[in-house]
């Protein structure tokens, strides 16, 4: 029998190598444990593999194609999802009303799409009111384009110096860059 560590020729009845001193029984147990750990590691690595190989990606694409071409429920669902995604992407092109509502407006001063607010005026109000935390917007007017900039009206409630709520309706004038130049009417 040959020693697995040093390669020395040993008699078969020996329990250890005369050259290197390795105990054969312990060495074989060690090898069995190492093989078991390697097998376990290989299984866990393949289970948690992050990036599939090219062959795995090709096989997955072929399975998806077969599902979509077949009349199965999964194929129909995938086809439906594809059509839905296409419609969502094409919706802005198909509905010109989006452009009229200002959703894709490039103007610096404009009414917000959902609540009609004007961000620059809200910012100005929060900086200039006696109690900015008490601001409650009641109604926004439409933004008007003027030769020098924009104007917009805003009706709001806010606390005055005595802590009482006061309703104000003011017209705000903004320059072309969106800076508030003047606020007419109302009280701070």
C-alpha cells in the first residue's frame, strides 16, 4: 500500500506511515469529511447562484417563448402583461390631453398637476407668514403668463400674530425665473 501523503511504500497491515507518520484511519476520516463539506458547499453555492450562465439564460428564454406561444394560462398572462406594459409606455403619445394639462410643461412657474399649487408661492408663504405651520391652502388660481413673468392667485388660511386664523386671498407676481416679486392683497 502506498502512503497517500508522501507516497512511501508501506505494508498493508501497518496503521501509520513509517516515513511521514500519518495515521491512515484518521486521514481517511478527514478525506470523507472534506468531501462531504465540498458537496454541501457546491449544493449551497448552486442554490444561491446570483448570475446564471449563458446556457441557463438561453434555456430560460426558450421556456418563456414556449409558454407564450402555447395556449397555457401562464402564456396568456405573460402576453397580457406585455400588452399592458406597451400601452403604459405609449399612453402619453396616444393621449394628447396630457400635454394640455401641464403634466409635461417646461415652464418654471406652473400649477401642479394634482392639487393646482405653485411651488414658488408656497415656499414664499412658508418663509413670510407669522406661523408657517398653520398654512392651509383653500384654492389656487390658474397661472397667467404676463410680459415680464407670471401671476397667480391663492386663497389660504393662516394664524395671525394673535393666534387666530385669518383667510387671505392674494395675487402673487413672479418673474420669468419663478421668484416672487410682489404679493398684493391680504395680511401676513
